[in-house]
C-alpha cells in the first residue's frame, strides 16, 4: 500500500509520456525554442509497462497519461494499449488536436473519460494562447468524443483580464452538451510568468456564475480536486480546481512520473527520485517509490502556503509544467 506520513493513501498515478508538444501555450512552456529531452532519456514502452505494473502491485488503481502532449508521442497508441491490460482505470489529458487519430485506440483500450484542454471559445484567442491554428480541429474532436459517448472534461485555465470574460460562455456550453467544464486557477511554474494578479479565484468564478445562473453544488467523490456545480436543468456541469485559494492537499492521492522516469510526489515538489535509471540498472524500485512517498510534504510540495498573494514564483524550485506533466 502507498501510504505517506500523513496517512494519505495514494492510488492514482500520472505518467507523462513526453515533454514534447505541438502547442506552445504561454502559461505552460517557457518559450518557443524550448529544448526537449532526447528520446533515449524517455521511458520506453517496455519500461513504462514494467514500472507501471510495479506501481499497480503497490495499490495504484487509476493511471492518467499526460505530457507535454501525450498523443504527440509516436508510440502513444502502443503505450495506451499496453497499459489498458493493467487492472486500472486508464485515462488521459490531451490538448485535443489529435483525438481523431486515436478514437479507435481509446475504444480498444476501454477508456471512458478524457480531459481536453481548451482555454477559450474564440478562434483568434486560441491561436494567441497556443500559437497554433487548430481551434476548429480541437472543437470537432471534442464533439467527436461526445458523439462517441465519452465522458468529456474540459480544462480551462482562467487568467484575469485574458479569458475570465469567457467563463459564462463556457457555462452556457453546458446547457445542451453533456460536457464537464473545469475552471483551473492559474498556478506558478518555472518560466510561466505567473503573477498573483492573474489568478482569477474560485470565489470570483462562483460570484460571476451566480450573477447569471441558479446552480447547485454536486456531491464530491473522495480525493476529488474539483468542486463541481450544475446549473438547474443543464446537461453538463462546471467545476473549479482551486489550487491557489483552497488547495485540496489533505485528501491528495496522486503521484507522478515524469517522461524521463523521475518520481514526483507532488505537482509542486522540488525533490525527484530517479526511478528509470534505477530500473535500467536492475535495482529494486519499490524502496525508491516508498522513499519518495515518505518525503511527501503536507501541502503544495512544501514550497508555499497561505495567501497566494504572498507567493513569490521565483522562490519556487520546480520544472516547467510541460516537463512535469500536468
Ligand atoms: N498537453 C496536454 C493538455 O494540454 O491537456 C496535457 C499536458 S498539460 C501540462 C495538462 C493540463 O495542465 C492542461 O489542462 C493545462 O491547461 C494545465 N496547465 C498547464 N499549465 C498550467 C498552469 N500554469 N496553471 C494551471 N493549469 C495549467
Ligand atoms: Fe502543450 Fe498542454 Fe502545455 Fe499547452 S498545456 S503547451 S497543449 S502541454
């Protein structure tokens, strides 16, 4: 069992497949000329299978594939199909641009739920955020997933004075579509020009929603990071992931593996344990996994706490989001 020193049981592993991405979201990737890891540094298919199996034997019940863009990896389909044989709930987070090429793989892997990131419903702003002209493709792919019966969650990172004016449009979208929008408070990572002024808070989102809708709070699953709501009579739901103003660390059940096989016990941890190289050297990785877990801080990687206005992004030691795997 994967239990940390605060008695939190961990049964959810996020595996980053690559730090490469076909988008250049300004809040995620430090710059257009970013250096990506050489592929020899990445966990290979058989290594992912073997390491994931060892995590599953320790009690992992859910695996999310992420990145970078997980579907940008050449052998993504093989990895998905291999992991689908494990006794876990398999899912992924994607920027949505390549879903049409993978829909049959998702079905074969019995994936039921997929998170797609979309920060705007405006094509020009989409190009500005991602630096790629793929808005229509992403939108079509979201519709494809819904038509194929997938449970679709939409991740929208809210940034003040940039896309907070679209919150109500996203909620409107949930009227006739069974889509689950999740507004994410903007978080600080290396090189992402985070500034506390840009955080549009959980409370502000709810106040805005209340100005237009009657909505109800939905029941939370254990370990849920999102606080969910539904406008009366609407098909879909909306939620807020309030990492900056109301963190959910006390029920955290998540562990992470970066694409180069380093274990991170928290999105914000500065410590990493090299699982891949130990595995390549034939070492037993189980004590390393337990050591990483034992090092887990009570909250936010031990790097900040309290009022987010006081957070100094330069004092946080971490990778950029694209190299962690969100
Ligand atoms: N490429 C995939 C995608 O965009 O969905 C998966 C990786 S991406 C790093 C995972 C999630 O992290 C996305 O929903 C993205 O919007 C979110 N994210 C990235 N940087 C963030 C930040 N600074 N604050 C909040 N969420 C962020
Ligand atoms: Fe790529 Fe996702 Fe980061 Fe955007 S948020 S740059 S799509 S990894």
